[in-house]
C-alpha cells in the first residue's frame, strides 16, 4: 500500500479502540492500517505514558510528538509511473497471463530498474488500482443494536426558502442493519455541520444509537470532499466520542460494504419523486415530515424482503432495547477547519476575519468553530479564542506588533511621544507633543519622520537639536529638523578642531578694529 501518514485524530482513535478491548485485527480492518503499524503506534503510546498515567489516552502535543517520530520519506514508486500503460497491459493480458512478481521482473529487466523492489511495485499497483481480482463476498447480518449504516444521495430539486430559488436537495439516510428500520432527512447542504446535525437528529429519532456507524468513504464520489476526510473528520470524531460510538469508513469504491443503506437510497429517492409529483410546490419541511411518517406507518409496516419481518415492529420490540442510551448532555456541534495566517495577522473562517498573534504569520492553523466561539490551535496548542462577531471582523490589538497595534486602536500619537522620550528625552518629546497637539492625525507623518531622523543620532545631539527647534521654528518638518541636527554636529566639530594658542602667539594677536584709523 502506498504510504499514508497517520494524523493525531487517527492515532487517538486507534488507542481508544484498543482501550475498549478491540483486537489489533479489528482495528486494522476498520482503519485500513497494517497490524504492524497499529502495534507500533500502540507501543509508542504506552512508552510515552508517564508513571501514574496508566489507562490515560494522551492528547494534543504529546500525541503529535508520537506522530512526528514516525514520519517517513517518500517511496520509490514514481519510477514505475512512466511504464503505467505497459504494466497495465501485462496485467490484463489474458493470453500470456503473468503473476505480479513476474510482471515486476519483466519491467525490471526491460528497463534496467535497479533502485526499486517488489514491495514498492506492489504498493504502486495498489495505489493505482492495478492487478485487482474479483473478490467473493457474503451477506453479513449484524446483531440487533450493533450497527447503523449511513449515506448521502441526491434526490432532486426544491425551492430553498432562504434564496427563493430552486436548489439541489440531498437525503441523509441512516439504516439499522438488523431491523432495517431507517431515518431519512432532506437537506440542502452536505458540509460538516449539516452532516453532524443529521446524526444527532437521527439518534433522537431512534431514541438511541449503535456502537458502530458505517459510512461511505469520500473517495466513493457520492459526497463532497469537505464532508469527511479519508479517515474521520475531527468534528465527526468528537461527536462519536461524545456519544460513545465508533466510526467505520467503508473502503474506497466499495458500496457493498454498506449494502443495506445503499439499497435504501433507491427506495427513498423513489418516495421523494412520488411526493413531488403529488405536490409540485413541496417544501423541505413538508418533505421531511412526510418521509418520517411514511417510514413508520407505511414502509415500517411492510415485511422486509430479506428479514421477512416488519422493520418498525422489530425495532420497537427487539432492537431499541439493545441500543446505547443517549447521553444527558447533547453534543455541541462544531466545525474544524484549516486557515493560513495572512501578512495582516488575520485568518478567514466562514467569511469572517479573526486576528492571531503576529508571530504566526504564514503558518497554517487549525480552527474549531462552535456556535458562538472560535478556538484557534497551532500544533494542537490553543493559541487564541474569539467570539464570533456580528460584523465581518474580530480584532485583538495585542496580536499585532506594538507600533501597528497602536495605529489600529487609535493610540498612535501617545506611542510616538513615548518613543520620542525613549530615544532622546524631554525636548524631543515636547517637540513631538507640540507638533501633534493641534492636529494629531494630520501631522502623524511629520512626527514619524522626525522620530525616524532622531533614531540615527545620539540622544545628546537630538536633545540639543530639539531645544533649538522649539526655540526657532514655528513649523516642524523632518527636513528642517535634520538641518538643525547638521548644524549642531558642525558646531561640535568646530569646537573639537580648535587648537590651543600659546602666550607667544597671543603677543601677535590684535583685535579686529586695531588697524582702523578713526581720524580719517
């Protein structure tokens, strides 16, 4: 299999399943990971746990450190990409059928490939769906209360009351594997929030839940990519942990892994079409009310073709007693997203901007969006929390460098006066204060310019120049201030260049008017 990195949430799920008593084989079957990989991570976790933490599942940075220890470099599978068509032809040749090992040896000898191995070749085949054979399957019946299979499907178009326009509608279906009793809900969205909301409503409808929820893998092409990741979406995983159930994603392009709900898609789609034909002005709320009524009073009273039992009756009499009870506290729906910090120290989530500390500029952060709050994480560490604003921006001025923050919150004039006092002293501060007093924001540029000039000279020179400027100038400008500094420096140079005069030399010195004849 091609290399696929393990993420923190997936590692946490492995450990949680192991603590629950599930076997390595079962975890491997569910996660799609090799048993050796799972054992390796469980071993690393056990050695990371400190004394007194036995039985605790690590989280956050400590799990991240375990993942970082096992990072691999890219494999050598790319060498086979240029021979894709040739490999495909050899594997599909029915006249001269070769085993995978023989195909590898043929390619190796034809093209003098030395920097690869049979294992790499097999991983390349698996990654590109080459060399697969038909797999014989069998129907597996689950005990009551053990599994719900869920799926999404497109059903048609309805008028969206928010826009007043026709929009594509989808149906979320959850089927209990034992009784075949089902839940259906029509929606306009398939995002994380809608997906989790549908699960919570389904649990309420059933009055409980099962330990296992089997769902489609996003690569099956039925659901949009932002619904859930190849492993498990973080919001979805948190929901599963809250309710005490486990998520089993199906294999890629394997609808038979959840065949019970797959068949129900056609049934629900047909019923939706019938409702729409009978009522062309059908709304989403009407469709949801009618489908639930139909599932209980009509479909649920029919004998199922496989079980030969009435699904709703079997559910009420047998299965509901075997299901997990709902927790007292309902799960608070949240969304997990990634966002890169822009140069202006903001990230954008759901069309709203939030400030983060400036030293995270350029980094990609993980954001948890709750109903009224957003939590921002960097490498599993909470670095910022914001209330969701009514407008489009939430700012914390402490997130910016001091000078930028002072500009944004309107305190920049005060900042410049403090900076002037720090650079030189009271004279420069008085000069800046005098400049900003009549028109603070109009003269900001001039004040900034004088501060910039002052930074290039000693505090003694700047203080002297400021004193002269306060005495002589009526309009303060950076260029004029620099001229005064040059004058101060010139006078200092003049004094330093004067040589001491001897007594003998003084005998020849005369005052300036000595040679003037007053009698003329």
